C-alpha cells in the first residue's frame, strides 16, 4: 500500500473568518502525530499575525490564480486525488 499524502487548503483574511484555519492547524497536527504526510496551503494575503500561528511548514497560493497553483502543487507533491 502506498503512503497517502493529504493537502489541507485553508483561507483566512479580512473577509473570511479564521475559525477554520485553527481547525486546519489541529487537523494537520493530528495527521503529523499519526505519521500521515500532510501539507497545508494558505492564501498569500493572510495577515502575518495569523500566519505566525501556523507552526508547521506551509505553502501559499495566490487568490487570483488558485486553480493553477493547486494543480501545480498537487502534481509536484504527488498528492492523492
């Protein structure tokens, strides 16, 4: 059986509340604890104060080209689809 890789995509900014960001952080930490490969992608316009709450490595996507950024990331990291 091949190792699963999970992508967590989340967004928080002045228009989108941050509750799901913190839920995503908890999910990522749980996956990491259970030795499941996970990646977190966040919007590039997220406020620095929110970015600082993310203790894991994360990748940023641009809101104006989110589809292209996601496709490229999934292909490069060989994320399960």
